[in-house]
């Protein structure tokens, strides 16, 4: 009777420790992610106008982008590109990653409205993604 309890306890401990393990791929630390963390923006702070500039994504690696706005809702391959798709409010943002010497590099992004004829403004959409991620982190 104590063996199943011991196995259960060990399993719970392993799951708890798994959150402390780093890995490769989106969500793992890289130099750009460290720079984002060093910026010191509290998770609950409102998104400033300067932060809403989606062009700053071009300076970040995939891990940093995932840390900043979360994991993509959808990932697809188009030719040589890997496309990450995000949804926030009434917009969709696609990030187009291409292979580079140091890994994937963000070359282009597109923003559109959720509805077929809908349009969206890039700064607003990116700001909504940032705010959503900050809300998820503090919830």
C-alpha cells in the first residue's frame, strides 16, 4: 500500500521539478530573452506606447518572442518559412521566421482583422498580445 503512494509522491515531485528544467526551443532562455528580462518591465504593468512597436520583434530570437507574447496559437510551414500565428482581440498576427546562421530570424510580420474584410493596426494588435501575455502571467 505504501508503494503506490511513494510512486505518486515521486511523480508529483518530478513534475514540480520539471518546471525548473531548461530546454531548447521556444520558451528556453537565449541571449535575447535575457535582454527582455533585464528590461525589468513588471508583468502587471500597462503596455506603454513605446512597447507597442512590433518592429522590435525583429531584434529578438524565437525564445524571446515566446517569452514576450507567449507561444503561438498556430504554427505552419510555408516554403522555407516557419509562420507563428497569434490571436488577440479582433486581430491576427503572423510572424515569418526564416533559417539563419544562428537559428531562426524574424524577417516579416503581418497583421489583419479576424473577420474576412477586417483590418487591424499593427501597434494595437501587438499591444493587445503583450497585454494578454502579461495578464496570463499574473493570473
